[in-house]
C-alpha cells in the first residue's frame, strides 16, 4: 500500500517538526497537520517564519521549503482525517491532575477524543499511528474505540514513538539512531507496518528501521526516557558527593564516560532535568508497575524523580545559605528559563522550581532567556499557585537584555546552558553587580578560572568543598 495522504492530529513540539521533515523528504505525500488551537495553526502558517510556534534550529528552512507545496497546517480536523490513509496522533498526554492516578498516570482524554473523532469521520480504511508517548496497552484502547464504529471501516493501529530531543529536533529527525514501528503480527498488521516503513525509507536506511510488536514499541519509549533520565539523576547524585569530597563531577564524568560500556553522553551534571517527557514518562512507568503490584520496580524508578527534585531544592538552598542565609529583598539574576538550550519550551524546567523556592524566601528575581517570552515565565509560576499573580509580577521581572538583568544584582544563577552565556562580557557584568558578586553555575558551562580572576565568587554544581 502506497501512502499518498497523511494527517497528523496535534501541531505541537512533536507533530510540527516531525511532519515538516516527512513532507520535505516525501514530496509525493501530502501532509496535513491539524490542531484545535487556532492561534497555533495561524502561527504555523505565518509568513514571518520567526513566528513559528516551536523554535528549533533549522526548522524554519524546512517549513519554508515544504509549506503550501505538500505540507499544510489547518484547523479542519474532519476534512484531514477523511482524506488521509494514515493518521498520526500527536496530541499531548500530560500527567493526570485529578481522580485516580492523579500526579502519576498519563491523562489519555485527548487521545480518546482523537480516537472517537477518527471513528466518527472515517469512511475508508485507515492506519492510525500513535506518535505521542503512551502507557503500554493504549493501542488496544484506541483499537476498541475504533472497532466499534459499526461502519465496517478497518483500522490498523501502529505505535511509532518519537525519540527526537528538543533543540536538536531537526538533526534527530533527519538522522535518527533508529525508527521504531510496532504493529500487529497479522497479515493486515504487517501490511500497515510496511506502509509506514516505506514512508521512512525515503531517507532512513532500512537497517535502522526496527519493527516489533505494539507493546514492545510502546514500552521501549518509556524505557528509553527512564534510562536517559536515570543517567542524569545518577550523575547528579555524584555531583553532591563531589562537592563534599573535592572531586570534580566533570572529571568523574569524563573518566567513566570513556568506558565504552558506559559511554560519554548524558553525563552532564545539572540543576536537574526538565522537559515534557522525562518526569511524565517515569511517573507513568511507576504507575504502571504499581498497577501490576510490582512495588520494587516502581520504587526503583521513582528514585530518579526523587533525586531530581532534591537537586533543584539543593541548588536553591545553596544560594540562600551562601548569601548569608537570607535572600530577602536581594536581586538574583536567572540566566535561562528554558529546560535546556536551543528551545523556547519551559515545561518542567528546573528554573521554575528554583525560582519558586527563592521567591518564597522573598528574593527579587530578574530573568533573561534568549527565547522564552515573559508571559510564559509568569504562566509557569502562576500555574504553581504558590502565591498570587500580582505577587509573582511584583517579585520577578523578565528582562530583554542580559546586562540589564545582571545590573545591581547580588548573584547570578545559570539555569540553562545557552551557548551565548559563555561569551558575555563578564568583566562588565562584574562591575555592575553588588559585591561580593556570586555566580551559581547550575550547568557547569562558565570558565571558573576566568570568573575568579575577575573577582566573582564562583560555585559550580559538582565541584568545590563546601
Ligand atoms: C566489574 C567491572 O566490569 C570491571 O570494570 C571492574 O574492574 C570489576 O567489576 P566483573 O565483576 O569482573 O567486572 O564482571 P562484569 O562483566 O562487570 O559483570 C559483573 C556481573 O554483572 C556479572 O555477574 C555479570 O553476569 C552481570 N551482568 C553484566 C549482567 O547481568 N548483565 C549485563 O549486561 C552485564
Ligand atoms: C527527551 C529524550 O532525549 C528524547 O529522546 C525523547 O523523545 C523526549 O525526551 P528532551 O526532553 O527534548 O528529549 O531533551 P533531552 O536532551 O533529553 O534533555 C532532557 C533534560 O535533561 C534537559 O533538562 C537537559 O538539560 C537535561 N540533561 C540532559 C542534563 O541535565 N544532563 C545531560 O547530560 C543531559
Ligand atoms: P508535544 O510536545 O507532545 O508535541 P504539545 O502540547 O506541544 O505536545 O502539542 C500537542 C497539540 O495537540 C496541542 O497543540 C493541542 O492543541 C493539540 N490537541 C490536543 N487535543 C487535540 C484534538 N482532540 N484535536 C486536535 N488537536 C489536539
């Protein structure tokens, strides 16, 4: 079966870039990305490519080349479903904030709504592809909704988890380590799997396209994220020990990373991992394990989250302790708000929790982030409901200029590893600050020797005896 028409429901951080790359690499396929959020679709269609709702290096060029040729963004969900032979579901699956599994399980209401809409609209057979990260066995739930439409349309459900990381979405999509496709082992299932394999074969070498059963595919996504997050929590656990013993966490990371069994990636100690996936997927994994009575398995993975929360708390505690046990009325500058560099996404960013802790100590915070807009910063804080909206705006101020953000400040905290922070004029920043001038480097990116020579008191996560 040759696919000519693809629809993707959900024009977010995953759906948008993924479909843009499919459209670029498969000019013979019409790709329509739909979303119920009209403002988001309007932004995807904006002539000014700097207005795209997702900032990813290189994405603007890809959208520019394919948009209105074979890549379309629309709010007409029914029409796109009706026309497509293959429908990707790429809607958000946040952690449940109510009811059973609150704070742990994934909220599948958006997925279910999509499935019901597909069931209602479809007049011809469809292949439905799960792109969102989902709890194991979600495919069977989708299938039971789709199979009970009574209109004799045949559906095949595939799991095709996305492994792209934000900030490197375009290179990750163009050059994936692997593409994973899970499907039924029946003849119809195999046919559907092959149809999706053919789409990817337009640019991904066949040896890198893995096919498995649906459940292996679903569970592999959760496992990959759990392992990656676990590495960050493991090195962060060592960072605290390094600070006590005089070891340097970057030296330790280098030494262990050269062991080919361990590998060098994902060993950068930080103020804590963030992003839309790690915490959500691990909580989900913990919930699933518990639901099968596997309490030891659940407890094992839950430690990864506990360690991450501790790392954020420890970072803000250290700022307060170092600033003579009080930050009340003091200006503290945040360089970075995004959960990592090269993205405007702030979901679960460590900066949010660190700011919340310091605001509770009555600090005044100035934030500068190269890509995150002020409204987003306030929305992230307001969402916590720790204090009123007015109070958040009174205590925290978002600056458009990093030097203004640092002016008259008692301390600078580096929360995101943006490259440009390294090249700032640190001499001038030092001159403009209150003395002693402190830098708390939560990402270990600045040059300790240079900063200390200028006069800063420099603290890096994972080094120095306190
Ligand atoms: C280990 C370290 O690998 C080595 O670098 C250090 O110097 C000493 O400790 P060793 O204990 O000799 O070496 O063997 P290793 O290959 O690491 O295996 C340790 C245990 O883990 C074995 O029981 C092995 O069966 C088990 N293992 C290893 C697994 O169960 N699964 C694996 O994937 C790898
Ligand atoms: C992650 C997975 O990498 C990706 O495969 C999956 O599809 C979605 O989740 P993402 O959350 O976009 O991607 O970014 P990632 O690069 O994994 O970083 C996650 C968090 O871990 C960030 O806050 C990052 O700063 C932090 N991190 C990562 C570290 O603190 N140290 C590291 O060494 C690596
Ligand atoms: P992700 O990081 O997984 O891509 P996002 O939140 O960035 O998550 O994107 C998910 C998108 O899915 C949002 O733009 C949201 O409006 C959209 N969405 C959610 N439910 C539906 C639905 N039933 N129909 C169409 N779009 C939906």
